[in-house]
C-alpha cells in the first residue's frame, strides 16, 4: 500500500538545490500519438483500420496485415502484469538518482505487450490498468496502476514524479478579485496545498468575496498587479523561489469585435492584462520555477493558463478578447518548451463562457467558476497538459477537429 | 495457393573457416572502431600470410563504426573487395557472416572473405548506444528506467523463472563454470575465480539479474577467414568444415514474453543438414549475454525439451573437462562483451577448439562443435537467432 505523503520539512536554505535532469525524451513522430493522448488524459493506441488489431509500440505499418492506416484510438487500458523488475543500476543520469525503479511487462487485454513504469501497489501476476502520463521530459510514458484504486495511491513516488498534485505544494493565484481566482483559491486549499498565495492589485480597493478569501486557512494575500512590471518583479523577488504552481487567473473579458469599436484602447488593455501580463509573470517567475523542477517531493511543477476555448477559433461576438486569448495560447506553447528543461509542465485549461458578470448577456450553458477550479486541480493531479472544461469547450474542440472551416462560419453567424 | 515444397539445402562442400583472430580486449579504449577493425584485419594477414589485396570479400559487424559502414571502411582500410556485407546483427553476426560468406565462396563470388566484428568502448559510448539502439527502444523501452539490456533480460529471466522453476543457483552454475573455463584463457578480462556463494551474494542490478549475470561492455575485435579448403591448405592454415547453419529473425512474435528463440523453428533443419545428433556434439558455444539465454539455447537447440533447461544444467558439468563443455573460453560473461565482437566470440573459439589451437583449456578430442548466436533486443526480446555445426577437417 502507498504511504500517505508527509508534509515536507522546511528546506535547509544552505542545502544545494538538486538540479533538474530529464529522462530520455526523444520519440519518433508516430509515437507522439501517445503524447497527444497523454496530454489529454486519454489512453489511446494505434488500431489498424484494415485488420482492427491493436498495435504497440507505435509503428508505420501494421505487423499483422501491413496496413498503412494506423490511427490512435481509445483502447481499454486493462491488462495483467506478467513480469516485473526493479532497476537498481541505470545508465541514465535522471534514473540514477531515482533508483530503485520498478518496471514491468504488461499484457493488455487488447493484445499488445507494454513495458511500463509500475505504481508501488501493482503486484506481479495480477490485473493492472495502464495510464499514459507525460514524464518530466514531456514525452508520454506508460504507467501501470493497480486495477482497483488503493488508499493514498496518488502519493506513489512514480505518480508524484509524473503528475503535478497540489498537495503540500505552494501555489500562486495571480488575481484573487475574480470569481475564478477565488474559486481556485478554495479548490487548491481543499486539495492540500501548503500555502496559497493570492495576488490582489490595489489592495485598498475592496472586492466581493474578500472576507471569505482571507478566511481560508492556507491563503496568504500578496500584492500583485500583472499590468505593472515592478509589482510582478517585486513579488517574484520575495516569493518566487517558494512557488511550485502558478495559476494565472487574470482575465479581461469585453464583448465586441474589431471594426465595431473605435480605437484600440480596449484591445490594448486586454493585451496588457492577458498577453503582456503572462509575459511579465513568466519572465519574473519562470527561471526560479524551472530551476526548482527537481527540488524534492514538493518541487516546482506547473504553470497553469486559463484560456478561452475561443483562443482556438475566434468568436466574433467577443472578437478582440479572443485575439488576446489566442496570443496567450501561443505564448503558452513557447513557455511549455522553455519550462521543459526543468521538468515543469504548462497546463492549458480551455473553457467557454463563464457564469460571471462579463458573460451576462450570453445564454447558457455557462461554466461555474468552481467547476473550472475543480477541473484544473483534477488535471494537475493527473498531470495533463490540455483540459477542456465544460460543454461549450468540449463542443468547440470536437467541431474544430471535425471541420474548422464549418466552426469558423458558424461562430461568425452569432 | 500452395507454394512448392522447400528444396533440400545444398551442403557447404569444401568451404571452410580458418585463421581465428582475437585482438585482446580492454575495458575502455580511446581508439576508434576503425582502429580495432584494422587490428583484426592485420591479425588475419599475419596469421595467413596473405596480403591485403588477397582479401576479395569483407563482412563487417560493428555498433560503433558510425557514421561509417563496411563500405566506408574499405577506403579507410585499403580493401578492394568484390563482395561486401555489413551485418548489423549483434550477437547473431558471426554465424550469419559465416553462412553468407560460405555461400559466396562456394558460388565463386569471392575467394577469401574476411569476417570481422569489432567495437570500441569509449567511456560514454555504452549509454549512447543504448538510448539510440532502435526506434522501439527509443520510444518504448529506454525511457522506462534506462536499465538497458539488464532490465530487458531481467523481465525475460523473471518470466522464465516463474514459468519453469529455474532458480538463481541454476543460472549461477552456468556462470561459475564459464569463469572456470576463463581462468585458463589468457585474453579473458575476468581473472578471479567465481564461487556460487559469491554469485548469489552479488549486488542486484535489475532483479532477478545480479552482477555476475551481466556481461562487461568492453572494446575488442574478433575475426576469421572463409575460403575453400584448398586455399587454406596452400596457406598452411588449419580449417573447420561447416556441416550446417540456421538463421531466423523475429520468431514467435505471439509469445507474450520471450521463452524461446528462433532456433526452435529451425532446429530439425540444423541437425538434419548436419547429419549428426545432439549427443555427438563435443562442445557448445551459446550466446551468453545472460545465463537465461544460454539455458533457452540448450532447450531450443535440442539438448533438452522446453522447460527442462534447469534440470539439464543440474545434471551436467559445464566446464571444458565436464559432461557438457559449454562456452569453453569463458564466454562473454567472463571474457567481456566487445559489442558485436561478442557475437563472434563463440565461433572464433570453436574454430580454435577444432584446430587444436585453443588459447585456454582444450576440450579433449573435440571433433564437433555447435555455435549459436542471438541478438538485437529491439523492443522486449532478442530478434535474431542462428546456429552452426562445425567439424574438425579430416
């Protein structure tokens, strides 16, 4: 049985910080089909279009019929652990400092044999459930989990390594004035974060929910204004080395498109808060985050972006807002590559209109901030890179995959 | 559609193997693979009295010659062959080189083929070879603990133990006997006697693989010549005849974990073509990158049935003076694994045993030897298997 996590002792400031190393992350292009599935928390393998056989490792021709169409499809992840070993000597520097490390051979009910990392509660000869996870290198790996959930299974060191569980981690929520910011603070407190720093700009200005927010046990209000470089740098100077997860809750939602508006001041505000705000945040906190990617059980682990799903396809009713969101999505992709050497993940949470004042005129379904917060915490626990929260986000994602041109036209029709 | 029946295989007639060469191994080497290949060819010429222009065939196996292959090395080394082969089959390289070269000589495409396997071992080359060994290794094995072949064979060994009741003592007996053989072999890197107690007490590497189950990566080269018997005789070289050979790749893909190699598909062919039976064999050189694989070879090559490997080992003594002389030079487990040259070790040793030129303890009255090869853990199992039965020339 997994042992529950223990709250880490305060770190000795004289102790050297262990620098991040990464496992071997190079993959064939085809194998990144697994990365796609892992990023979204799905379990997918190649299934031959011609003979319907399930195939692994990823191939470019079917070994049963030489069929060439081998799309990744969701597959039942159940199987049996038929042989295991504990690697004690590794040639790779990353594993050298993490041995002993269990791996095993899993025979999937779907057919293929899979070499997988083994969760501590798996037993040779017994049933297991495979999960695709993104490892520290950013590539997908197979992790065998016990077939039935076990107590404290999330505390397993292998899962801790592959996921971004907030428990006993220190979190920064950048804007606590918003409903989403407050919901996040609550959700991270409930998830066992040790400290939840919540940024508030212009603290002298009261805001709804202030009392409740300040009343949360782990919450510590900090001055932070993402539109002010000095404010961001100041906070990073003070707390940057103590933060393990950053959740950027800054928002700037205004209705309206491009030519229906006079001038660019609104768009500039949106870009300042969202795109430049993200840049300020990443520049100030990113280096420390990346440096601390292997800093023990509660290492720095994730940077979370909350993005309108319309970053992926513009919704002209909120056209200028969507453009700023698209800029943030592009920046997030850059950030992902820049944080990867530290083994720090970038989670993009996509969502549709929220149940907040700025979407007052938009008909339902709308997403409750608490649902978004829960989904983000859950995605971090699973170690995802992309999560689509709520019905609208799911709908847009499916329509985008099916026919982006149809989606563009339909969103333009109001 | 019914395919016509397979035709009977042609014998190798008077084609022979000769001139066994070993370039003494070193744990690490600052030299390049080309240097080791060059020393091996130099050894062939020194032993045979041939000149470099006389080598009209060249078969090369090497993991560390990159970016070069056999063709680039012809220019590097001054060869002008009319028959050329690069055999990237690791532990299966020697028998495959032998059988290809033999057919080329038999058909007159070449007269004298130099078969060479050589690898260097720089301080970091083993790790680099592992991480880029194959696409499946890169995508689906190396990221899982990066235990290399130790971890892959640990899973194969564990499964074999689970299925057939082999114990660490059984594997230990194989390793200890090979060390005994190696102690008389001047080129073996392992110079200390190994006891079963020391074997059992060794540190774990990847359970159930412990230290003395593993080969030591090193630098080295092995080589031999393939030519017609009369050519060898004119050079004053002692020869061995090739009674039969087999080769198979990616056999039994349906087995969940490897419990047998391709030998099991072709074993009847091996004995049938040679016209001899397992009990007439005087010594066996298996590919021993881990003892479980040697045990599988005892089974798959027909010395006992599947699953009887442990009992077979228990009922025999495996030293050169024993009832079943096995890996008579000490094998890779005690001599060292010089990359692809590890695949040549058994064949070169067999030529020596059958030409009264053993460097270590000779097997008394050895007339027939079996050499087996195994190689290329591409994903979860070794893909290539091969074997040859060799006989002392009349």
